[in-house]
C-alpha cells in the first residue's frame, strides 16, 4: 500500500496529464478490501415488506404453534398425572414456552429494527452533512 502511494506521488510529481481525477469512492485494495456491493442490500420498501411478514405471519404463527403445543402437552400431562412422565412433560413444556418467548422477542426486535433502519440512515446522513458544512464554513 505504501508502494502504491509512492508510485502515485511520483506520477503526480512527473505531471502526468492522463492521471487527472478524484478518487472519493475508492476503497482499500487487497485481502482486507470489503466484499460485496457498494449499494445497500435492500430498499426501504423491501424492509417494510419483511417487517410486515414478521408481524402478520411469523409472530402469529409462532404464537399459534406454541398455544397448540401447550394444549397437547397439557392434555398429555393430565393423562400422566401421578406418574414421573407428567413432571417431565411439565419441564419440557416450560422449556418450550421459554424458547417461544425468546423467538417471538427476537422476531419483534428484528421487525422494529427493520422499521427504524430508514430513519437511522437518514439521521446519520444528516449528521455527516451537517459536520461537513460546519468544517467547510470554518475553512477546513
């Protein structure tokens, strides 16, 4: 990387006319260069659509499945009342309920994050723009 910089400085000193340009959007080269597209991976419309799927399909489906499992397990628990299997079913049901709460909480967090992503990007852009204007006004 230092060699590239030295070569570029040498060309600038030599006054090479074919090396005119500004490289604002260039990034690091080599093994540490970022991989993937320079653009965002999704649009605000796509984020809203995914948030809608989470809210309208995944969260209700998880709750419905958990309720069904609770009903079936409750019936089995009653059938094994007085047996050690009943205690095991209760333990499994409690564990399943905790996992469902974790899953629905995660889904809800992802939905909220998707809905808020656009405003976060807008605030970041505004902040960077305002810092740039301040530095430009101060003669930097």
